[in-house]
C-alpha cells in the first residue's frame, strides 16, 4: 500500500506526476485509486505565497483490495481538477469554484479525502 497526498503528487515534475495509476488511500475497506492523464500549469503564486496553479485531468476507481492492477479497475469518467501546488499553502478547487487549503501537518477530517 502506498498512501499518497494528492497535492504532494501534483507538485512532482510533470514527467513523474503523469505516472501510472496509483493508490491514493484505503479506509474502512475501500481503496481509492487515481489515474492522472494530463497536467498543465495554468497560473503562478506570488512572492508571499509561492506555488503553481495546476490543471490536471483525473479519473478515479474504487476497490476493496489495494493490490488490484490498474487495468482491472472500473474507472470513472475523466474530470478536470485545479490544484495549487505550494510548500506553504497547498489547496484544491472544490466544485463550487472555491479553494480549500490543505493542512499538511495534521490532515484530518475533510482533508483525509486528499490522501
């Protein structure tokens, strides 16, 4: 099992971030897998809050077993996701176009969905 914080994965260089499908998390008998098929930097942070605004295309699959090969999963439709990749203030865009900042020190509650 390879737990991974989505925001951290998107901060990787483009060649690494566009890797094969990966296991995002397993919790209560359900494992979430992601496949990132595109990555484009669409904006920059500032001197105060450095980072990059990245547009990715993700698709998701759910399984009961973390070791199921990616080609055996039932993948959902690809969807665009915007993420602000920053070592000081990472965030992702919610469906209502607002941003949710991530607390990478103590991820709990709603932010566990990002792991």
